[in-house]
């Protein structure tokens, strides 16, 4: 894979992850709107974890991104786009 292709792939992974994070944040906002502050708080913490993974991936710190992904609950980990997940974990 050449550098240009790699940059395009990284940008595509980041766009997809940004969408997943925003969807997770929207679910938290909906929970807050229903008055479920505990659930809204959980969504906010999960979104922060996903943002940390996004930031690590964006700066090329793949080992940190992998480590953070491994520490996520399954439901939150499932928010990571499959293409990005399998890019980071090709043997899973």
C-alpha cells in the first residue's frame, strides 16, 4: 500500500469512527432528554473512550488504540467500524 492510499484509508476510517462517536453521543442526549442521567453519563464516558481511540489512531499510535479497544465493553467496542477494527486486529 502506498502512502497516498494509506492516508486515504486512514481518513476514511476516521470519518466512519467520527460518525459512530456522534451517533453514540446522540443516544446519550436522548437519554438525558428522557431524564435518565445515569445512562446519559455512561454514553458520555463511552464516547470519551471512543474519542481517545480515535485520537490515538489519528496520530499513528496504533498500539495505544489497540490497547484501549481491548479494554472496552463489548457493546462499546461494537461501535468501532469493522474496517478499522480489522485494520488494527487483522488476525481476529
